[in-house]
C-alpha cells in the first residue's frame, strides 16, 4: 500500500472517531428528557375542587310538605265550610284557601277515606244528594294522611264532592265521633252537632230522609 492511500485511510478514521465522540457527548448530556409515563402528583389530585349540591330553593318545612301533598286541583270544588267545631281544616285540592268559613246553614259532613270500601258506594250518592238539596251544605271529610290518594278515588268515581282534610282525627276528638267510617255528622245552622249517622244508603233519597229526620229532632 503506498503512502498516499495509507494517509487517506488514517484521515477517514480520524474523522469517524471525531463524529462518534460528538454524538456520544450529546446523548449523555444533563438535559432532562420528557417522562411520558409520569402521573399527576397526589397533592395535585387532593387540591382538585369538589362540588356540593346546589341550593334548589325548596322549602323542606312541614307546611311546604303539606302543600305538596295536597296539590292544587282547579277542577275540584272549593269547600263552602272550612271551620267545624272551632277547628279549621284544609280543603282537598285547594291548599291556598285559608279563609275561615264557619257553618251558616244546616250542614252534613261525610267522613270518608280512600281505603274505605263502603265509601266507594256512598260517595256518588252523597254527590247526588248534595245536588238535589241546596238547602244543605254537604261536604266530605277525608280522614287520612294522604290527600293525593283521596283525590285519586274521587277521580276514579267521577265525584266532585268538596272535601276537607283531617289527617289527625281532630273532628272525631272535638265532637266525639265513633271510630268507624263512613258516617255522616249533621250540624244545624248554628254549627251545633245534632246527629251522627251510620247509614248503608241505597239511594240519595235514603240520605235525604235520614238527614231531615236528624234535623227535626
């Protein structure tokens, strides 16, 4: 091998050695690399904001619950009487009616409940009796804690008898009623109880006869 060729080989080897040295220096430098597997720090997770339920503005008071349990029903007749024996009762389907309406004419209060089987037969007869005898105030008294169930029964029967709500048996305590339903409580025009009737009427006329007899004494 002549001198010229040997010099060329040595020169090429030196250049290659220099390039390898420079590349190795760059790869081993102190510049940190991006960690693609890194997870958020625990402190960052702990610091994440938490949410709380928004204030809905709903009133959780007993009064608000009562109003929700006795929903407004514009198709239900308003109660002509709301105060009996000195006690004011809410009107089924009209929770906003708070006026004290005392008895001012002979009044028949029909005590019923949605779960009472005999009431299913008697309620339509009471509605017919009320329509035939405007000289009396005829009003129901739903003796239960679930106004909606009472409204559902009236809907099912197609009866639109104005009814008060007595969830605690206040009327029975005030005027001494027996622990039985259905029953009719008859009051004179002054609001005095004159009779308690437990009937099994077959017609509206049966009710009319019994009420007239009670008022005549």
